[in-house]
C-alpha cells in the first residue's frame, strides 16, 4: 500500500502497513512518479492526490519534491549495491544509468568513477531518458568526471544554442577545466543572447546570468572581458552589481542579503590579469564610477566594509582599491557625498593618464530666490494665522505662487529670529517636485499623472496615493514600472524618474511590489511584497516617507517603488496569496 504523505502523519513506524528500507522504493515510486530502474524513468515527481497543486501549497510541494529526490537517490545507491550480485556490478550500473532519472544519475557517478572506459555511452543514453533538467545536469557532471577525451564530444554537444543555459554552462565549465578553450566563444554568444531576457525579467535568464558572469570572469579571456564590458551598460542594476562583485578578490568575511530578485556570482580571482585583459578590466570598472544607480533593499559586507543600498559607483571604487591597492584608495562610507569626493579624483587622474578629455564641469541647479519683499506679506500672515486650516491655505498660496524660490526667505524667518511656526512650511516647500523625467522605455507615460506633479509638494499621503494608482495606469504592453524620487540636501526639491520594462504577460495573477526609503545615511524601509490583483495599501510607505520628510531639509531623501505583473498564483486561486519580506526602522 502507498505510504501516506498528507494523511495521518502520526502513524507509527512499526505499522505493518508501512514499508521500510529497500522495500519502500516501489511504494515511494507509486506516490511520486520517480520510478526504480526497472520502470520507465524520467518523469517529473508528482505530488500525492490530496495535495492541491496551487500556490498556497507550493512551499509544501517544494519540500515534497526535494525530499522525494533525496530519498530516491539514497535508495538508488542502496538498491544498486544490493542487487549487484545478480548481474555483476559493471553491467548493473550500466543498466541503471541508461534508464535515467534520479536512480540513473547516482549510478552514473559510480560508473564514471569505477568503470570510466564504458561510462560515456551509458551516460548519454541515461541523459536522453531523463526529462528533469536538474537531474540531466547531474549526468553532465558525471560525464565531466570521466578522464581523457571520451566525454568531449558529449560535452561539446551541449554548447549548441538549442540547448538550455544550465546544460551549456555545466558543459562549458567542464571543458574549460580540461583546457578546451574553444568553449569560450560559445559561452560568450550565450551571454550576449541572454541579455534579451534580462530586461523582461525572464526567470531562466536571471537564474543563469550569475553562472555565466562567473564563468567569463574566471577565464581571464580578452574576448570574455570585452563582451562583459559591451553588455554591462544596458543591463539591469543587479547584473551590473554582480559583474563588479565577480571581480572582487575572495575574502573570509563577505556576505550579501538582497530583498527581491538578485544574482549570485562566485569567483576566485586573486589579482587582476596582465596585458590587454587587465586594461579592459580597468576600463570597465572605471566606466562604472559614473553610475550612481542604487540597488535598494540590499545589505552586505566585504571584509571590514558594511554597506546598505549600494551604489554601482561605490562598489566599482571598492573593486579598484582591492585589485590595484598601490594605485587606488577608497574608503566606503554611508555618506554618498563623501564617497563622491573620493571617486572624482580617481576618474580625473585615470582620464589624464589615458589621454582622454577632462570631465565636463558639473553645473549646479540654480533656483533664483524670490525677493524678501515679494513674499513677506504672505509670511507675515502665516505667523498670525489663527489655526492650522488658515496656515494650510497660506501654504498652498505660497507654494503655487513662488514654489522653491520662496525657500531661502522662509529659512531666514525660521532661523533669524528663531520661529518654529515656519518649520512645516519649509518642509513642505523643500518637498516640491522640481522635475519629472521619463526614461526612453517610459516615454509613453509622459502625459500621465506624473507630469501633473511637477511644482507640487510630495508628501507621504501623496506618494501612497500615487503608488496605489500605478497598476491602473500601467499599459498592457508594459511588464514593470519603477518610480524613483530623489531630493538632495541643497534646496532644489525632488526629481522624479520613471522607467518601464516592456513586455506582455500571458496570464497575470497578481503583483510584485518593491519599496525602499532612505534618509541621509540610513535606509528606513526595504520591502518585497506579493499581492493579489487588488492588493497593496502602501501604508508603511506613507508612514516612513513622511518620517523622512519631517526629519528636516538638510539630509537627502530617496524613495523607490517598483511594481511588476506576476504569474504567481493559479487558475483555481487567482491572486494566489499575499506575503511580505523586508525591514523597517
């Protein structure tokens, strides 16, 4: 009888109805669809009938699948060893390997280790008999362990563009380890091809990108570095960060905790390459010094450096200081302005040494202040206003008439003579949206609600209301939207930037939301949330953003909101479930 999985979990292990040891393999196969070697192998494990296959049960199914694979793999080894006397060890391993599936990959490893001269044909047959990609990968790894030239043709066959990314990466790594450098061009082509899937948030592309970056970095190959340099500029921020992280020398104390999607890389680089490859690498990193994009909702540590919401330029400066410590010095601190003061001399010197034209001078934002005499009548009325309602009316008049130009006069009233009644007014004026920018992919939204915010004060309530409207204004051919608002501590107000990711989603069950708020050196909110179609209130966003505004006008304030159409859920449970991962201070 089948072993109950979701029935009475307290059933005694001594119950005669429960098989144990090797006798449990047929029952487990009956439940899971992972068959013993004598059966048809390669079908995906199936959940028991009494586990509903929807998103609410997905964590349970994931545990079930992982446990099933582990148990069947263990039983595979025990069954193979237990039945060896019947046919002889070598023939038995060949037979089990050729059958494929979870049992076959375990036998393939033993076959490659004990009888490498006869292993490759059985492994190829077992690979073709297996449907699950993660198990197929283990057959490739088993083939890679065979010494000599026997597995080369099999490994090279997986470099073809028609094969999946992970099979190609495993094969490429195995070939490169054998000194077969002809695998590098194929991996470069795959790196270039995968770029089309990154802006559209293709799950497979994101999963394979970290492995591809790690591979190309390890090669130290000029062509590989050139391809990374060429594709880096237009890549998503997580990809740009991952590229830089791959060039960091290994250290004992390194960790990274991102919220939301991210890319993991691993590299054992110890020193920069010599010759032209080193020149390309240095140029690649130097170009990243101009990139001030932040990756919100990420914390990490590298050696003695701790960071939160890292900027691309700061990580690039750290990489330079680690690879060429005799030439570059950088101390990563939380204050972006202090980091900028270290980065600028590095850029200036490098450009001069390489015969490049000097950087164009920065042009400060000029806000022409209003004359004190022009705004004084309204400020005088503000002081003697009888209640909050009257002051709110005057605030609106000052905002609409003078905007940011009134800020110096109000600051003067606040500070000399000291009059705290002006503090709410100065915070309101300092929160004015000075400019609204649309990235090329978001040009179609230029006439939307964003434009109407120019000249208006951005409050916690207004930001929450705007965030709540984003799903309704997102065109059907747009997959995701990012809204970034930034205010420097210079009295020039907020700059709002909108960017989009094009692409249609055949079936949408919900939304993925990312929110982040920073004030000065501190990140106040980092959150990744999945909601149903009708979900998300953004209450935390309103509260935290308003807290940042009320802290004063002498610290930078930044907020980032990203929404993306999601396929999480199921037809039987549209909208799936709600969850939230994040932090709030």
